[in-house]
C-alpha cells in the first residue's frame, strides 16, 4: 500500500479520559502494519475545533500542533526514558519532525483533515517505522464526539471506542486529582460532574455511533475485557482492522520501548494488570458511587455493568449532590 493509501485509512482510539484508551494505543504501537502516533495527540480538543477559524494565522495553526500535539509526544518520550533507565535514552529527532510537518502542512489545504494527515505523515516520515503501513492510529480522549466530522473526512475510518465501568473510571480520575487535575483548578466535585457530562456522553455515543456507522466501522471495547482476556480481545481488534494477529499486540510499547502503565498511583506494571478492576469499592465513597449509578444507570445496564445500590438510595444521594451543584453555578437554577 502506498503512502497516500495508508493515510486514507485512520484508526481512531476514542473514549473518556482514564477509560483505558492508552493501553490499547500502546498495544497497537509495535504492530508492523500500523503507523501509530504513540501519545494522546489531543488534536480533537487542543486543535480542533478551537483553531479551525480565520482568527488564527497559518503560523499560529502550525505552531499549535507543534507545541501541543507534538508536545504531548515529547512528554511521552521523556516519561519512557525516565521509566527505562537501564536502556539508552530514546533521542527522538523533534526538530526534524517539526520541519517535516511544516513542509507537509504547507503543501496541503490547511483544513483540519489535511493538518491531521500532515501531522501523522510527518511522524511516519521522521520515525520511519513501519516500512509499509496499511493504516495509521491516533488517540484523542473523547474523539467519539466528533465521529460525524471524522467519517466525513475519512469515509474508510475505523473507530476503537473504549469504555470502562464508570465507577472505576471516576475512581481513576479521583486518584489523580491531587497530582493533576487540582493544578487545573478543578474542585474534586467537578471531577464527578465532568464524569457525568462527558463520561456519560461518551458511553451513550459508544452505543449510538455504533448503531449509526455500523459494526464494520465502529468497534466498542470494554477495558475489563482487555485486562481479563487480552489475547481474545486483541485478536478481535486485529480482525476488525484487517491486520495480522501479531505477537506485538500483547506487548505495550512507546516508540519500541516498554510501556509501564498509565496510572496516577505511580505503580509500575510490566504487563497488563487487573489491579484497578473493581477497585472503586476502595477508592470512592458510597455516595459518589450512588451518584454515578443514578446518572449512568441506563448505559450501565446496556453494557452490563451491575449497580451496587438500589435506585432509591441513588436518588437520595443525587438530592444531596444537587445542593452543591446548583449553588456552584454562576446562575442558579
């Protein structure tokens, strides 16, 4: 397949933040038929849609992708080097990457589609592997929201939409509050509201996008299935993507180096671990669980996640939660 052909075949890894999307990304990274951008590029919130406007110059648009999207890659490379002190450091040629991107982008129409394609093409041109990809892989949290745009840009796109028990998803977010989200000014209660707003939207779209675009183009995957049945799950992914069921699909990597997990607790994993499956029981309060179960009750039932509390207890918890939510708004309703 030629360069032009493979650039017409994107694989988008979608799902709410902390739902397990990174694990799938890093399992695909070493596959010899896929050009995988090995970081959350953030394109579908860091660049599109806010920079898709005439308010920014061409240079500002290109610099945004270089600083933000490639900046995320730089952070990932630094993290991998830190986690693998026994190996020579990965010296990724970022200056060459930036030059290649500018050259690719300036030859394009500068649309979001062409800039995303240029971002990937420049990465492949710089990294050089694999030698003959048949598709490329990109991950941005919550990119499922823009599935209609993406399928319009790339009719042959494939989505891997990762979902997770929303209680575990929230407990993972909560575990990172002090280290990450607090620095963004988020009240810990805003995390649960974000989970309700975007996490629920993401799970709803897992259902409705698959119905809209079809199972041949849109695969919904449970994080729990990956952890508990990795070989079977990745074989399903390989069949969906039309790629070889290769041994690399069970070895998470970043630019060929071992990936050791993506958790806020600082726990180092050398393989996929079930440590955080069902751990919400120890990490969040009963009241937090009840609020989540109230708002997610229908999508949890659809995806076969059983509630732990009866509906009337969840209803009572939501009343107490609403007291904070209502008075946290600028305009109280």
